[in-house]
């Protein structure tokens, strides 16, 4: 998949060769109390089923990988393994455990959101991982425009704590709305 030129700002990244999506400067819809990101969905052009995520992460993010996954339970371990392997190849093993946990939480949420749309076949989800050799930017897209809500579930709850965990583990996190879905992102640092 071809990469687009990066725009200034913070947020999502990579052109996946389908619909055009541009995320650049502005205010986040949600961000971590730790640092908070910047960026809002600015423009979309039709042409494909999925947005091409573009972060505006700038030229500092030299490594990028975009993975499209079916909205199935097996997508979560696939995404975790993909993240682990990428970080090993990028010599960022120190970020692997946290990155895998965040990937797992974001993919689980995206899969559930895609399945809530109904239909005979749930819309796939997209996992984008980028790195500047010091940190990892994780972005997960799904077709459901409904924005997730951060909850502080009970410690023994089996669900409802995903974004709370992301907010605790990530240096920054946020979400962006698109005309055909949303993306949730998180930055992992040492």
C-alpha cells in the first residue's frame, strides 16, 4: 500500500489506496489527560470502502504498516502478533508489551463496533502502526461512526475498561470521526 505525504499535525497516518481521508490540525475529539493529541477529521473524498488513514505525523515516522482484518474474534490475536513482530523488526521490543495490550483493546472495541452495524458480513477493521524509532503510534479504524466512551469499570468487570486502560498506558490517545466511521489512536513511549 502506498504512503501519502505527511501533513503537519498529530494523529493518524498512511494512505491505504482506497478512499481519501485527511486528518490534520485542530482539536481532538478525545485525548489523554496525560498529554492530549491534536487533529480532527478535515476532509474526505469518496472512492472506496475504507478511509486511507493519514496522520500528519510528519516525516519523523519512518516505519508504517497497515493491516486490514475481518471483524472476527481471531483478528485480535492476529493484530497483537503483527504488532509484536513489527516492533521486533523495528528494534523496539521495549514497547511490545504495552503496544500489544493497546492493540488488543482497540481492535476488540473496533470489532464490536463493526458488528453492531448489522448486516450479513461485518465491515473489516484497519490496524495502522507507525514508529519514529522511539515510540509507536497505533491507530484502529472501524466503519461505525458511533464514538466510544471511556469508562472506569470495576476491576473484575469482563468488559468496559478498554479505553480506560488505553488512557492509562498511552502517552497520548484520541479519536477522530470520519463520514464512514472513526479511528482511535494511541502513542506508546518508553
